[in-house]
C-alpha cells in the first residue's frame, strides 16, 4: 500500500541495453548530476510500500533544483515590483498573418501590386517578389466590407467598413487623405465616378447596400464631397439581398440575393441632383452564389456616354448558381425592356452552362468578353470559350476557389483559394507569377444567407503547434491539406500537414505532409461525403531541434461501419493510429521520417488512443500516455545491419523503440472483468531537468484528480496524490517545483515540495458547468509566470432568439504570489498558446489565423542571458531571402555521448545521396537530383 492508501499499480519496466541508450543520452549538466545522485541515494533500500520516503527524497531534489535554477533571481524581481506595476507592463502586439477575407483582390493597372483584404486592414503585396509592401489600417474595431481604387486617381484607395465609414488613402505613402461617415450598417459597397455637366467634370459616388432597423435592406447612393454625406435610397426590399454590381458609371445596377435578381437603370428626374432608378425583379429557380457583369464597350457607346446622352450601355450578365450551373444573359439590357430595335427579337431565356458538381463560388468575364472563367469546390479553374463551347481546365489547385479577378489589361488572373493562398497567373500560359501564402489554419465555413444561425456554442479545437526550440521566430503548426466543405457547409478540421511560418518577417517558410493526403485523387465518396484524411493529434520537438514526434489518427465514418454490425473492440481494428519520429535534414530542409509505429498503445484489449505526449528536456526521449492507462517511453537506438559497416556513414542509422512501459491501471477499479477502466483525459509533462515525469489521469471510475510523479531514470512511481484537481484535463506543465494543471473547470497548482494545492481566484478561470471548451496553458521560465485562456460561453438573451457573443481572454499569473498580472481580451477564439524559451513572450494563435505576441515590456528592456537566444534584429535583405542573421549567437546543447566504434565522417560518392534512408522517405526528386549531380561532378 502507498502512502495515500491506494493500491500499488502493476508495473512492467523494460530495461534497455547500454548500446540502445547511448546515442540519445546527452551529457548531463552539473545540477542534473547532483539531482540524480540524491535521487539514487534515496532509492537504496526502498521497498514497495515505502513511498513516503521516496516522496521526501523527491522533495529534496526539487528544493536543490529550485535553488540552483538561474531564473530564481528574475522571478524575485518580478514579485518585488508588485501586481499593479507588472500588470501595466504586459501588452498584446498587433497581429501578423491573418485570414484573407472573401472580398475580391485588386490588381493595379500596371500589375505591379496586389491588394488583399483582411478583417480590419488592407495588405499591399508586390507581385514581383510576393512580399508584403504596405499595411493600411483604417480602424482596428471595424470590419472592412469593401475596398476600391479611386476611379479618378489610381494612387488612391477607398476603404469602406461595416459601420458605414469611408476613408480615402494614398496607398503609396500610407497616408489617409479624407474620411466620411454615413452611420449606417453596411453590407456591401462600391465606388464609381459620375460625369457632371458643370465645370467640375466628375464626382465620386458611393453605392452601399444597407440593413435598416426594421429588417429591410436598401441600396443607397451617397456623393463623397467635402461636406456632410447625404444618402438617397434607390431600392428598398424585404428580400435579404447580399451583394450587387454597378457598371456604366452607376447607370446600371444588379442586386442579388437568394433566388432573386434585381436589375435597375438610372434616369434623371427634374430638380434632382441624383438619378432615380427603375427596377425589374427576376426570380430564378435556384439560389444565386455569384454574379459578374460585363459592359459592352463600343466606339459609339463610348462617344454617347461622354456626350451626355441618356443611352444606356448594354451588358452581359453571368450568374453562378448553387447547383453548379451558370446562367449567361447576352445583351442583358433586354431584362429592362429598354433594348434597341435590333435587340427586340432576342429572347430573354439565358444560356445554361454546367460543369461544376457543387456551388459555383467565383465567375468572371475575360477582358474581351469571349471567355468566362469559373471556379468552385472542385479545386479546378474552368475557362469557357463561349463561341465554340469548348472548355479549358487548370486542375489540381491546392484548395477550392473563392475569388477570380482579371486585371485591367487582361494579361493576369488573381485567384484566391480557400487555404489562405492567392496566386497571380499569366493569362496566356496559366503559369504562376506570384504566390502569397498566409497561415493556413482550419477555419470555420463562412456564414451565408442559406445557412441557419448557430443555436449553440461550438468551440474550435486546439491545434498541434510549437515554436522551434532553436529558432523561436519559426512557428510550426498543423494545417489541413485542402480546405474542403461538406454538404452541410461544415469545414473539415483534419490537419495532416505541417506548416512553418516566420512570425518575425510574416512570411510562409515551408509546408510538408506528415500523414497521407488526397491531393490528386478523387476525394468524394459515392454518397457525396468527402473522404477524410488523418489528423495530427499531438506534436513534440526535442530541445535541440533534431527530432520531432507526431501522433496521427484516422477513423472511418460511423455510418460506414454500421452496415458491418461490428462491436466496439472490432471497430478499433479499422482505425489507424501511428506515432512517427522525424529527423531534421539540413540538406533538404525537411523533416525525414525515420520510424513509424503502428498502434503504439496496443495491448491484449485492443488499440487505444494516445491522450498526451511530451518531450524530455536535454535528451532524445518522448513519453506517451494512452487511454489504456499505459505509459510508454520512446528513445532512439542504433540500427544494426549485419554485413555492413557504419564507420563511413555521415550520421549513425537510428530507429526508435519503446524503452519501458508502466501500467497505471492499478490506480483505477475495473468496471468488469472484461472491460478495464479507460481514461477520459490524461496529460504528461517532464520537469525542467527531465528527471521527473508528472502524470495526471482522469477516469470516470475512482480516484478522481489523480497526479503521479515518476522517476524517469528507474521508471518507478515515487509519489501519487488523489484529489489534486477536478474536471477534464486540458494541459499540464512544470514551473520549478510547481506542477500547473489546467482543466475545463479551473487551474490548479501543486507545490510538490510542500504538498500544497492552490487554485486561482479569478472568476473567469473557474467554470462550474465545465463547458468552457479547451483551455490552453503555457509557462515562461524567464519571467516565472504562466498564461491560460478563458472562454465566456455565449448565452441566449432573455425573451429573444438571439445569442450574446462569446468572450475570450488570456490571463498571465505570477507563480510566486498567484496574483493576476495581465488580463487581455481576444477578438477571436484562441487555438494555440505557446511560450518562447528565449524571451519573455507568449504567442497566441486564434481561429482567424492571426498570430499575436503577449510580452512584458519591463522584462524586454532588461538585459537577459544570451544562452541559446537568437537576437530579434531586422534582417533586411537577409530576411528577404530567408537567411538567418549572422549576428545571432547560439550556445549549442550538450553533445551526444556515443559508444562503440561508430565514428561519424563524411560520405562520398552515391552514399552521400541515398545513404541508408528507405525509398519511401527520400526527399523530393529535385533535391535528390541536385545532390546526385554534385556527387558525380565532385
């Protein structure tokens, strides 16, 4: 029996050979040697029932480590300053990256710059370099719903927000020239120029689609002059129209929404400065998804428009539908009944084109009007030659198409994809001229008029992410292979791809698949559902950045398994669960797969899911805990090949295996003889020196809130305590001798030295119902603080069917005094919370693909140690070409201790190209070919 009265669990510890442990153990520091010597001394004569003595020895070890820790002085300085002074020094930086909005991109007339809209700002990119050139921010609290180049001056840009404010910018100098406010809720807007008969020549008109308080929607026209803007409503309707198009300097307007299409033409009334509009409503049998209008530009019409006649310009109309078809109206002036005598014989029936199997998301006319360009969920851009009916395809794009824009000259196409990528293509060769890639997170499907409002709170799941240990400016995060949307407009959230993003320069670095993807094959099942890809559940990187471990899983649709009528134990055989170990390759700049282990937590009861994974500091070792209450330790070993000598190898061939297994099921009661108790949640984390492993287990049976301390060297349980926390476990982390446990109910801190448990007093952190979603936790050893995220659930307003918005905050606590240092509100739900080991900063990634840094200004100004720290200086031209700063100083980790006759040396000949790497994990063919040429010409 243990000190806590719990039964001692059955443990199965597998000792490894000396040759297995040699290549992964790093040279221990002085404090590591002292700590392990005291721990080993306490183990002498330790029986199975004397766990209280082991807990005392463990506490002494923690005290010694706490005294030798170099960050104690820094933590004491924070405590001395007080809570009030510290709370003012924390600030949230402006977000980088971000999700591109659904607005059409804009290419300048010379095709040198590309304008892309985010939620609250406009990004200006250089087409030649694909680099960010300028950021225009009209207001941080208002959402941008439209932006247009001025029709009179291409150096000026008009930005319209949802609150009805309009600002005019000189985008080349980033100066705001003028601003107007209409004080109306605006849905869509366009800016046009109108010719006047007086000496002024022309004036700027703002067409805006608004939503009134009575629920109606109206189209208003507002002249943008020096005085107070005065709006005139030209259309009022009860139909929920969503968008509109205007041509001919505002003389023709097309408003659409749902199955309704409104076509209006302007005419001047006596005594009125603005034109009135005559409208005709066209009701289609299918929902409208997108519309594009092409004006006929002939010499006669241009002359008549300039001379001031009332002749209306003729136009062609293309309507994209939700069923995948497109309706083309040639000479759409017939819809108004004001066509010429030559057009009276033409029928109003449209021409129907159908290739897309899902909704048409983008349609655009070519500059000459002979082609129609369309895109949808098939990730294929289609060019329709209208005269011959032939189609040309640009297949295998990375994701579904959202927007298509043709440049003013017609030489380039700007295509915006659903994976937060924008590609500029040449119109002749359809070759990419520029590619702009943002942070490609799993985002929720955009809300349309066809979707019903959400009735309950649906939190986003936390994504697997990490900051590179040696390059803290690089964010490694899992993203989807292709952003697909189901028939119910639900975005798929599986993330089998690893994206590396540079936070400092706001640029995409690389993208690599970590699990199988469906990039070029048909990804739709016969019943219309998309074929799912595996999802990366956990990811961890060693401290020196050499090894990375990932856990991915895949399971078929439940409805596909119902026909087989299988038991739950048999269904698990159809699920795919892998743990993969990757080694970083400097030559190919990719993670190379070294070992893949199928069903890592496989026992006689079947396969179990992996609940948590952690990397051991100062060593190449990982720990995993499964739902079967089995703890496994993984480490690399030298791969022996008979008949081959490894003396002339560049790097020692290694493979990964399970070093030891600890069975923790003895702490829980079995529900029956054939059904052992399974874990509902669990988490593992190592201490700062890597000698102690903390395991937190939560089961629906007995011993709730169980925390276990494990000696990593011997694999024995040193101390256990029940009732430390309550609620489902979200994350755990060590900060000195304090074990921080974040659950869905609250945050608990266990002082392992004094055996005292504390919880936070913040009311936002505590949740009685436990429906706050996934809570995120991060610790910073430099400032001796920890940060957590909190979610305020959206609640239904009394007497109405409306819901209050959810609130998200990130809070920073001081470890010594457990006082609140900072409380910052977030505009979107956080999906990742990380801490930089080289600075006093926290990195927050939200559901809008935005990255923000929460930093302590007081500590940023103080001198810090430079061990392992990369200086955050402006890279200049080196940052443009993706090189590392030459002034960055790094202190290498302790060298790897190796035994035997393995002496690494440089490979020669073809061995330097292929080596011992299996064929299925070789780098891309271009890199293999490059290395092969170098080897043959050397």
